[in-house]
C-alpha cells in the first residue's frame, strides 16, 4: 500500500525513491509485524482467556505438561494478522507471488482454525479427522502447485543442493511433488509445535533464511553469479517472509517458556504451508529439507515410531514421539530442549546458505 502511494511521488520528492528498494521495505515489514504482534499480543491473550479458549493437553503426554491445560491457544491468528498487515503496507501488491502466498497462508490457517475450533470450543478432542485434514490441505496446495506448473515463466526442474549440475525435470509430476512439499511442511511444523517456543523459533529462523533466498533468486545478477535459478518477481516475497519473521519474534515474546499462549494448528499449518510454497517459488524446494531439517526429523520420528509400533507388536524406538518428547522423558528440562533445537535450526540454516555457492 505504502509502495503504491508513496513511490510514484519520488519524482516530486526524491526521498520517496527508497520505496523502490526491496531491502528497505523488508526491514520495515519486519519492524511493522514485530510491533503489531507485540502490541496486539497482550490484548489478544486476554480475549482468549475471557472466551475460555484454552489448550487441550493429551493424556499420554509428559506429566509436566498437564500444568499447561487451559493456556490460551489459537495465538497463530495474531501471527497471521501481523504478517498480512505488514505485507499489505510494504509489498508491491501487483506481484502475483504475494497473493499466492496470502492464499496459501489463509487457506491452511482456515483448516487449522476449524481443527482448533472443534478441539477447544466444541471439546472434540481429536478435532478434524486425519482424512479431512489431508483432503482439504491437498485442495489448498493444488492451487499454487497448478499455478506454478501453468506459469510459462516457471521451470519445473529441481535444484539439488551441492550438486547444481543435477537438475531433473519433473514435468507434470511437479504438481504432486509441490503438493507433497507444501502439505508435508505444514504438518511437520504442526508436529514440532509441542513445547513452548519450539516451533516458532525454527519457523522464524527458516523464514529469515528464505527471506535471503528470495532476494537472491529475484536478482538476476546475483542469481547468475551464484548459479542459482533466477525467478522474476520472487524477490518481493522477501517482504512477506520478513513480516513473518517479525511476527514470529513478536509472538515468541508471549510464547517463550513458560508460554502465555500457544499458536495452535491455525498458526502451525499456516506458517508451514507458507514456507513450503516459498521453497517452491524460489526453486529451492529440496534445500527446505536442510533449512527445515528439524521439522523433517520431528516428522520422521513420528513415522518411525508408529511404523515400528505396528510391526513389532507394541515396541517403541523412542520413549515418545515427536522427538522433543523423547528428550523430555530422558530428563532434559523443557527450556534445554527448546534452545538446543533452536541452535540446530540456526546451524542447518547456515549450511543451507553455504549450499548456494558450493557446487
């Protein structure tokens, strides 16, 4: 909005010329989302408490978690609001990638909202059925998947980290692959959201690194130098991801141990779906498995645990899945698990960043 209002006036006042720079608008999108999230947060938490929208804690979870029963949830709504508000203020709103990401965020957020609504308000412990979640998530993910494939300027080849000469072209199979990336990332983030600040930390870190990737992929000279795919217009997504990172930090102010609010499925699914879409847009979809390696490991721990339990007549690989609960039951204090997982996320992000130059 501000870009469209003020940049055209740069011929009258040269100071408005700064609005042409993505870096300038990204910085202020970060600050705007951060401020909105922190200002709205306290009021929003009080409203959730007044409406008795409290978290349901699984009976088979760690005993220490039972004290969290009733903590306000669905805090992801304020992350979505802060992200979208900052994006509308600072992004170039004629960019189709911006609106594609808005659609995915709202679509997955709506699915998460209904899931939280059933669990928290209707007291339906399991929320939406697994089949209903998968079907609705697939339908939402098909929109960007088909849009990417149908876009004449979009390449369906994959970029393999550290092996830039290997670029398999998926053709029509790019559509199911894209759906898998988006739906898989959304659910992996949701599985990670089991401790105070555990999910929002790595999500913010991943958003920050993909903010950089978007800027690099959207700059034809830098992309050519790094030998990464150039995607025209994708640089504008730096603003969206900056806003997401700023909103994430603002939310962490309230979600840090001991949490005053949880993001709920509405936040986890929306943020995960957005990250998956951005990875596809930048042509760094495989690199997402590195940047979001923590999410991958958390999801795999659940798959391994469930599969082994079925084939071994009730035996377990981990004390509890997802993996963060395993370390809790080993005696690690919750804050230690959280901070160590954050550190791992930062390391993985740096490894991913190095992959842009290494061949």
